[in-house]
C-alpha cells in the first residue's frame, strides 16, 4: 500500500531492508497505474544490485520494468529498463517561421508531402521509400554506429556541426571509453556475408521515423510570460513554428537489443541463475562482467545510431520547409533520450541510471551541465502530450533530485493498443483533431495512437509541477502530424 507524502508524491514499499519506491503523481494518476505496473516496479526494486526505483506519472506496463520508471544500480546493467528501441528520444527544431505562415491547409499539406519525400514512416521502411532521402552506405553506417555525431559524420551528412552541442549525448563509447572497441565488435558482428547484409540494410533506415508511437509534429510555440528568459536561453521563439520528433534507433537498435536479450537469457540458463521474480525480461549482467561490457557496447552503438537518426531527420525536415519557404532558418533546441542507461552521480556515488520511458532532468548548476550552454538554466525537457492537447518544454528544479533527476517522457498510455482499437470511435478521433485544426499524413488516423489512448496530459504535467520536479517553459500546439499511415488525400 502506498504512503502519500505530498500532493503528488508517495512511496511504495518493496520489502524489508529496501528503500521504498518513489511514486510521482497526483491521486488520479496514482489510480491509473494498475496492479501489474506496481508489481513490475516492486520486482524491479527487488532485483539484484538495484539501489533505487522511481515510478513516474506516465507509468504503465512494460518489458520487465514499467514504461515510465527509473531504475538505479551501481553494479548491474538491466536491458529491460532500456528496452528494444535503444535511445528512443525526443528532439525539437526551432524555426524563425511565424505561425500564421502555415495557417492555410493546402500549404500544410504541401509541407507534409515535402517531408514525406525525405523522411519515411513505418516499420521496416528506409531510404528507398523516400526519393529525397540521403544515401547511407555500409562505410558511413559503420562510422555512425561507432562514432555517433562526430564532426566527420555530420560533415558527410551535411548536418550543422553546432547541433552536436544541443544533444544530451552526441556520441557514446565502449565502457573503456573507446570507439575502437565498438568498431571491433561491429566488425565481429558482420563477420559473415548474411550478417553484414542485414546490418547494412538497417543502416539504410537512418533518417526515418518507424511506426507505433513515433511521430513528427509541426508546433506553434507559446512561451509562458514568466519563463521568457529561460525560453530565450533555450532558443525558443514565441509565436513561431517548431518541429517535434519522436523516434529511436530503428531496426539497427532493435536487432542489437533482441540479440542481447537472447544472449543474456542463455547465459542465465547455462549458469543456473534465477531470473528476478521469475521474469526473464529482468535479465541482467554485472557491469564489469564480459556480458555486461558486451551489452554496454551494443547499447552504445544503438544509441549512436539513434542520435544521428534524429539529427538527420531534423536536417531533412528543415530542407523540406525550405522547399516551401525559401530562406527559413532553423536551429536544434535539444535532443534528449528516454530509453537509455547512463552513469550519473546519484546519492553521492556514480551509478547506472536506467531510464525506461523516463527523461533526464538536470537543474541549473548540476555538475553534469558544467561547461555546457545549459549550465545556468538547466537543460530543456521535451515532453510530448498528444496533438490535440499539446506538448510541453519544461526545465528541472532542485526537487528533481527526489526522482533521481528524472521526469516522465510523455503522457503515458491509458489504453492498450488492443483496447484503444476496440473502444475509440474513428469519427470522434478525426472530429477532435479537426476541431483543433490538426491535420496529418494519414488518410485514417490510427485509433491506437489517438489522444484518448493516452492519460490526461494536464494531470500528468500537474503531477510534475506539484512534486516540485520541473516547471513549464513553453506549450507546443500542433498544426500537423506525421505518423505511420497512408498518405493523406490532396
């Protein structure tokens, strides 16, 4: 049973001699979790080597650990709380285009077509599905996976070098700090022709969204009057168009993650080890073991791919806008992950912070921001809601320490995909979006991605504010959405 400690704070006991789980959420949010989500959180807290677990307001059932949780360990790495879409992330591109420039519906459809010619959507889709995409050969794909957003990679793709400074992490290395170790492992993975062909086929998905809940969304930025100084520091432009993207490491990261789950499960079985709570989805490895080092290498390569995937998408989106509005300028506000494990100082020691559907939230003056452009403000937090009710840019406060310097990664699902398809009515979805002047590239908007499939975004944001984790800087209002779906009629 939870113990309520504040308007949007509670604790959930996990057993004797274990610190309780920190729960972020108002009463309506806490009621939304459900028994299976809480059981997964408890199982995660009881798992070997885990020192802390946080349940965020968007939490729902996930792979071993809940989506919307933070799991901290000084000694162990857990693939489940990273997930199969390694470094699934958010990015925000700010343009100097006034909002009224895209008021006309035909103009918005023209921009959508220009983007879709460059950035494909859908599982398994890549460059050959977008005639104006950028070609990625095996040599460049290898460099992207092992170097991330290096100067050479960005130059080769034509992406502004300055955008690397607007990334939570522009590149990831092996545990020994080397990209050479990643290169040796990737060469080993492609040791046969069929394996190399599959890897190179995944490279060609770079610059694409994929399916499910991934999207691109044109926004109008509304800066809060009280936050204009921070908004200016972030590079936000009140009343102008921005573009919000949600995607990850595509098939490249998925293959790495699935192979790691298979390898680690086999290692457990050979050693006769018991899975935490009997759940093979909570398989783990000590970080200093050969299995742990191999996983961290693979996670780093998936994360590098995801980083460059976002940067390329943003550059292609800006190119598409320039096709319609010659001379428009754009800068990357921020790129931030919500499916990653990172080493961070927590509770006085450096630990592995696993964020599964959770977003890093470092306030002004945090040691990890020293020397960055966000040292005096805290970094931008990008929280997607839904195209009907908007999304948010926030900034962390000192209270974020209570949640391992993390917040939720969005609204979180209220209905499973199956229930959403059964319970939600198509014409009501379409009418709701039309009433809010939102169009999409889909001839039929997917019911399992409808706004009402997700939790009440205002209640979720209210939980973050009331818990003292972060404050809103700007609200983003959607003008059009690009998702996996049939092309819209002209």
